[in-house]
């Protein structure tokens, strides 16, 4: 398959005109230059047909309204951030041979130089008040977050990694940690709901939680805090374990919480 790209001239025409003719939408889709991004749900055929009927029945009437579509220009291709079903309805109308509609135009808001994570932010913010589907999360995307967590542990806290299932505080089993993050959907849920878009943001939250736990464990109510999250027989070892955790920079306070319970609170450390 030929990997087509939009020419600079085509991009300039869209940018200057701020609209695209229906026939051009059809052509761009056929050349895979106008695409549905992977983070959106599959196209609802019934919804597409409803929009088709609306356009054909109402076009030319004073009450006819067709909102702008939002496209993102990325790697010389256009990705539909908002207006997916409108675009597919227009494509269907043209392919059905409605020749009187081919030169009609729809207005376009064109976004430049966004990466996929930034596109997701726009998509989510646009639809905050609407009952839209969640952002789709693929396994390879989750893998990026998993690798980032692994890199964090290996680069900063390698001395606390244990390969044994019977590890002692403040050590952790990194395979069990990753399993908890993936199997309990603690990464996927945050991406789907637009709470995190980049792996770096996820790592920042883990580091924030690590500092927060350290502050609580060294504070005046450390016994109450620790007793709430750990077994009581571990309380006597807290001062000694804090010294172990602070033998590295940054300190590994996360390792003081058994059973990886802290992973549930990466984004809600205040309720921990």
C-alpha cells in the first residue's frame, strides 16, 4: 500500500480556506490521509446514517446547522479529533452519488504539531459535558507506562528489588508490582478517563506519592498513618525501615507500604 502524505500546498489550502469540500473529504479518506485516530471508539453506523438523513433533508434550509470539525495535522496526515461521524456521513453521501452535494463545504479547525497524547486531551476536554465513550487504550500503549514504571524502579531504587515472593519491607517484587498495575487496570482506567495522557505524568504522580508517604511516616501522627495501611506488628520496625529507605536518593518510602497498596492512591494521595 502506498503511504501517501499531504503536500505542503494541500495543507496550506486547508489552513487558508478553513474549510473542506465534501468531495475532498471523500478523497482524503480513500487515500488514508484523513483518519479515525486509534483512541476513539468504532464508528456507529446508525449514527452516521442519521446524520446523512439530516444533511440531505435539511441542507439549504435557514435552520440547517453543521458544526465545524476539528482535525489534527500530524506527520502529513489529518486525524479527526472531533466530528468523526459527521465526516463519515459526508463520505457516505458523496459515495452514494449525491452529485449536488460534492462541492458543498464544511468548516474546519486545524490543529498543528500536536502529538497523540495532546490530541487526546483536546478530545477529552471537548467532550467533558457529553456522554461520549471513553478513550480507547491499546495494550501497546499500556506497555509504554509499564516500561516507564520499570525504568523508574530500576534507575532509582534497584537495591530494593527482590525476586522472591517472600520479600520483606522495604523491598518489593517488581513483577508483582507491574501485575498489580496492569491486572487491576490502574493504568488503563486513568488513560480512559482522561486523567493521564503521558507516561511521564504517571511517573510524576508516583514520585509525588512517594514523597507524601515519607512526610506522613515522619510526621507527628506517623503511628496512626502506618497502622491504617500496615500490620500492627510492623510498627515497631518503622524507624529502622525508614533508615533503610533513606539510604538512597530519593528515599524509597513506597517500599514501606506492604502489598503494593499504594498503587491505588497514585492519583489520590491526599486520601491515602
